[in-house]
């Protein structure tokens, strides 16, 4: 255990001037380290080329992360296999003058020279700064925070959630704006990488073949994490992450590849094991999430005092295969098979238990795929996408019924995956009060899908066909949320293009939910 050297309070909020410099290069430059005057012989180049990150906040600590990779594109990140001692420091000020904890950890080639430190013994509801040193080289300084104490009722929480950052189709401009937001937390809801070879519409090709092996996934993460704008977003606040399909391969389900091949599912599980391992190596996760073979425990909970409980779900690893047939299928009894599950029975029971014992005003499901049963076919016939919750209709309804029957307070579903913005009311036919069982905010992609465009005719048809869909927009960006004991506000923050740098941001729409009233109101 590191000793606590200093524990006085630091004022909040800290100066945000360092982050408000304007422009990607400048925003990123705020996090560039003061490099050592002479390069040590340990590394061929600057070893902290993938930046730093933090996550898994608790009232007394968090995880801080880095990976030594002086040559991000090279096998092994350009590291020799020897283990390397890395010093980490936690400070109460952004200049790292008042260091309150310090320790040493060994970065091993077994885990791609990644470093995950679970810091403990800190004060609740407080900002801290951290950095790493190895071989005389110093990392960027990251900023992170602890959660409020259990039992506290914070006045507010501000967060942003994001998903789907396909590297080659655009610039991560949205993060340049995200780093200037006044946020406590970032939720990332899946598709941190895409496993494919470059898309035909690449504007910045990564030049890599499809990722299938551990080395292949590792270099994919390294290329993404070498992006200075993504590094800046990680350095500004703790991230709570979960995965969707592209961290492994498109539309996989449990042990089933999208198109099973020879030797599957055993062969696919080897690929999944490699993908999960590389994911852990590059994310600020706790040891409990470290993969064992093809499995990893990623679903977990966070309490922001008694204001909000976050149930972070994994709807990929344990799901049964999508119902056979095409991706778009008629809604109906076939999709209500009780044997179909998107969470698996253990995660389902864990979620129900966590809802029933929640102290929180807001109960948040931070998860991957669309929960509203959106009908994609104009006219009386209903056709739904079976890769989403609609393909697991029995379980979808069980969750909504549980919200209703167990009196879950203010359930809010946060979703990624679809590469557009949506605000949905989740209805339950048997709900006698006529109020929605929950609301769903689905956030668009950071880049996936490329430049967005307004599609007024499509939106008119979509909303007419699905009255529970209150908003749809097809631009890139993220969602900013302000959460208080009285209301939840979601702002859809969009950028008009991603295939060129420098896009401005705007709030395209805002929605408010009042505590105790699950209807969406235009904000
Ligand atoms: Fe995606
Ligand atoms: Ca997806």
C-alpha cells in the first residue's frame, strides 16, 4: 500500500483554462508531457505514445492506466520483452506539485507492457491528477476523480456518453469538444475499435489487415490510442467502458461468430479470447475484468452517491445466437422465445438484484444496443432488427415489467451502436398508468458512418411509424447529460462533419425527464 503523503482538499472546479485552448492540436497539447532532456537507453522512442487513462471510479479511488509502446504500429509496441518498472504518482494539483501517493508497478510483455493501478485511500468526490515515469521518461498528466461517498446526495452529476469510433472514416473532432465540457465522467458504450481492414471510404487509412489474433488486436488499439484527441478525452475525466461487437467482430453473439466457420465455436472463442485480452490491456479496468480464456467479467455497477446507480451491461458475451434468418425480421411470437437471452441468466439476476436494492434516484442501464422495438417497415407489418433487444423480446419485456412491478426509480437506458441520435420512450402494454416504463437515450457515433446528414423524410416516416420515438438525428457526436435529484437532461451534441478536421459543435436537441415522470419532454 502506498502511503498518503498529503491529503488536504483541492478546490473544485479546477481551472479549465488548460483544456479550453481551441483546436485539436492545442487541446491535445495541454496533456503533452515535459519530456526528459536525455532519452534513456530503455526505449527506442518516447514510451508513453498511447497516453494515459483512468476509470472505474470509487469513493476512495480509481484505476489509472498506461501502456509502454514507443512504436505504436510495431509488434509489441516496439518494446523488448523484458519487464519494465513504472512509477506512478497521484497528486492533488494539476502541476503534480502536491504528490499524495506514489508507487511502482512492473509492466510485463505478457500484458503488452500495460499498467493498471488500482489506487485506494483517497477522499470521496474529489479531483486528482496522475502520471507515470519509466526509464527517465514522464507521461502526460491525466485528471480524474473519485465518486461521492455512499449515502451522499450530490446536487448534480454531469457526464458524456459516446460510442462507435471507427478510426479510418473520420477524425475524432467530437472529443475536442467533449474535453471542454464540464463533466465528471465519460461512459463509452461500445465499438471502441473496429476489427475490419480499412473501409473503402477511409479518410485516414490505418493500413492494417482484419484483426483476428492477439497481435492484430493489440496493434489496432495502439493505432487508435495514438490519436492525440482520443488521449485528451481520456486525460480529462474517468471513463467507464463497456464493449459491443466490433471489439471482437461484427454482430457476434456469445460464442457464435456472425458467420460461423470451420472449427467454430472453438475457433471463434480463441479469437474472442485474443480480442478480450487486448481490450483489457488497453482500458482502465480493474483486475476483476481481466480475461480468463475466452471470458471476462465486464458487467458491474457504480453508485454516484444516492443520485444515480449505473448498471454497466455486457449484452454480447452471454447472449444466445440471434434468431435464425435475416437481420430484419417480422416482430411476433418467434422473437418471444423464452430460451433467447441477451444478458444471460446470471447477469439478468444480478441486474434485477441491483435494481431492487438500489438507493438511487436514477437507475441507469449503460449498455450497447437499441432497446426500443423500432419498426423499420412503413405500414401495418412490423419488422425489427434482431441483433438488438427486439430480437430478444421475451427478456426485453421482462426487464421493462420488472421496472414497473418492482417500482424501480427512474430507469434510464443509455445506448450506443446505431450511429444516430435517438430519444425513445420504452412502453409496456400492461402498464395501467400509461406512463413509459423507462426512457432510452441512444447516442450517435464519434465517427462511424462518416459525415452525417439530415434526412427529414426518413425521420417523418420513422416517427409516424414509431410514436414512442421522440427524436432522431443522423449526425456524429456525443450526448451530454446533467443529472440532479429533480431532473435528467440530455443534450445531443453534434458535429456537422468528420471527414475533415475542425468541425464546430452544437446542441441539436435537448430532452428532459423529471424524476417521478418517465415521459420525455423537449428541453
Ligand atoms: Fe458501431
Ligand atoms: Ca455495434
